[in-house]
């Protein structure tokens, strides 16, 4: 199911608004003569670039951003979770510029897949 097709928010702007990892802009670390991704998966990369600033590196949340544990993620269901990520909720901005692959990868990462 594609929920984000018509959304025109640019991912780069959304990611810049929520901060990026220090170092190079691509989320990659130099390793000798090559470049190796510092992320294990696309979902993890999206999380650390778009979500971790508010929800924490370990998804622990804080006084303003909720903890993103398995119970919270499961309680939202597929479509509501996609909607919240794309359009935001309360203080959370929307990230509608995510591609369908990025959205699926992020949700899978949050669910622990």
C-alpha cells in the first residue's frame, strides 16, 4: 500500500531540520581507502538521520518525545504508523519525503525486523 505517493516534502530538508550525524553528510565513515556505511540497514540509517535527535539513539524518548518501544509501535498498526511518520503528530514533524522503501525499512527497523 502506498500512502506517500502525492506527498511533496523533500527528504533532504526534513533530515536537515532534524540534524545529521557529524562527519560526512552521507552517514558514512571512511575506512582506509574506501567508504563503509556506519548503519546496519536502511531503516537504521533513516532512524538515525530523522528520528534519533528527538527519540534518542536507543529509542528511549525523553520528556517531550515518546519512547519508541515494541509496545508503542505495535499499538499503532500499519496505516496509522505510516500516517504519523509521513504527516507528524503533535510536536512531531512529518517526514513525507521518505520513499516507500525508506518508510518500509524504517518501520521494519522500529519493529525489530
